[in-house]
C-alpha cells in the first residue's frame, strides 16, 4: 500500500508527542465542600452510583470533575494550558502523555488577566518532546493551521486542520454557565475544529511551531474557534523565570467604551474614550488605593488618550495594558466636567 507523504503528516508526527491531556479530579470530601448544592446527592457511603459511575472514581477515591489539554514547552516538564482548565479549587491535576503515561502535576502560575496557566509535571521523565514557539504577529489570513488536543475529554491525541479565518478578534466567553463572562481580545480565529476538551492545546502552523493556545468556541456556529496568541504565554513564561510569578499591570477602574451611539444616548460631548463607571450600585468605579485612585481619577471621568493615543472600541484600556509592565508610568488625557486634564499614573501589580 502506498503511503501519503505531506507536511501535515510530518507535523502531526512531530507535534503529537508533546501534547498532553490534563485530568482534573477531587476527593469526594472536597467535592462536597466546593459544591454544597450537590450535598443532598451524597449518602454515608459517598456519591450514589447513579450520579457518578464507578469508573470515574479512582483507587484513591478521587472523582474526575473535568479535563483539558496542554503542551510541553520545556524539558523540565513545563506545560502550557488555559487558566480556565485549572481553575477548580482544591483540585488535583494529572498529566497524561500521548503514550498513555500518567504523572502528577502542580500549577506554577495562573495569569490574573489572560486565560493562560503554567503547570509542571512532577518527577518529569527525561527526553520529553517539547514544542517550539512561533510568532503569531506574522501570521496571515488563509494560512494553514492545526489544532491538537483531547477532544471532548474523550478522544485523546486528536488533530484537526484548517486555516486562519480572522485576526485580532474580541469575544465575551464563559468557562461554564455559572462563571462571569470574561472579555478576551486579540484572539486568532480559525476553522480548524476546536471542541470542549481541546482547551489548552496548541494551535500550530503547518511546520509545527505553536502560534496560539486553543481557548474558546462559539456554540451554535460551525467552525468558529479561537486561540490566544502565543506571545501572551511567552511573556508569562518569562515572568515566571524572572520573578517566580506572573506580573501583570493594574490600573484599577471599571469603564465603558464610548461609541457614537452611546454619545447620543448619554448626551456626552465625545464619541470615543473610556467612561469611568461602576458596574452596579454595589460596585465601585475606581478601586480604592489602586493606581487610578492615587492619581485622582473619579467616576464619570472620560479617559480620552493613553500616552497620546486615542482610546477606542478597537483599542481599549485592556489592549494598552497588554503592552505595559508593572511600574510603567502612563500619561492619560481625561475629560472632566467638559474640561480636559492630564493625569500621570504608575501601574501597580495585579493580584491573581
């Protein structure tokens, strides 16, 4: 029988050994503690068999509560994945390599802003296959990409192929129906099939260089998936190496990005900028003792410019923060009571 030879097949062969499945599990006691709404489902012997199949309880009495994907980027066993994959409190994490071997893992860091987390395989074996990180800033629409991972938490060692369908996408995503929505910006859109369980797996170019981390899908649509540009994870890896943690900048305010429609509805004098505004009656527009508070920013201020550049729906405060470091001094142009004033703000460190 003739064998097909192609760059895609070669890339799958090279990438797959570095892709891992991440199994999230909890003891029955921790499961009851973290999810009290389920307590009535327990009896003296633990979880009733009709609620949790016996095969989901391992020999240590732990229950699998979720799963995802990741990929190895360092011979010491460093694994990149999504923050939402490893967000469960009191959870235990197991890494399963492509050849079926299991290893305990620990979470080294979670990015307080972006959906990125870093794990380490405990007692990592020698000769781990690692993936090289590419450059997502050079990718183009129509470029061939490949998504790897543990599809649906069932189909390990899955790969799909497609193209880059869009760049710099912004979406509001929820890790689960009970979680608050999170705005995700600057994403890579692809039609390579990404399914639940693929989260945290690599999105590579046709040569196997990682350009993104699979992160989200649009339910109800077909072939619309999103990946986090790999530069965000590279920055986190660099911080972890330098500081032992991920350092992300904090401004410390809540805002609404203005548009021409909002200008008319709210009877404002400008149609761009960030209106400092609390989310609800119990919230605060400016976080006490934050850099914004120390700089004297107040509710109903409109921040027009960041270091001389306009704040718009296409480039929000979050986008500017992505390119800043803790300790940076930022010049803000602010509209207050129909007068413009200048403010200097020194960014602090955001806590996880």
